[in-house]
């Protein structure tokens, strides 16, 4: 099932399927290493607009909820 990254629960694994949003938003996400086909895992969740943290390719990345909503993922089984 495909959903936005900000909809995952803590410690959930998923694979990035696609990036949405404007060209500049997609470029920034790509610069952070969030590439389609990459496996990611949520570490901390966004509470009241705070950033959420994900682990991607061995790095911890903090994303604002607005940016995370542009990362479409498929939950791992």
C-alpha cells in the first residue's frame, strides 16, 4: 500500500516509490538521498509540526511534515 512518509508509525520500514511536489521540493529531497527504490525507516514522528526523523542509507535525516508528505512510500511486509 502506497502512502505519504508522514503517515508511517515509529520504527516502520518502507521503500520510497516516488517523490511529488514542485521541482525544487523534489530536488531537495533527492539531495538528501531520498531516492526512489531506497529503503527507509522512521525513527521519531512529527508531533505538533515538529520534524520527523528517518534513517536512510545509514544517515539520520530530519524532515518537516510538509516535506515528508511529498515522499510516497510502500510499507514493507
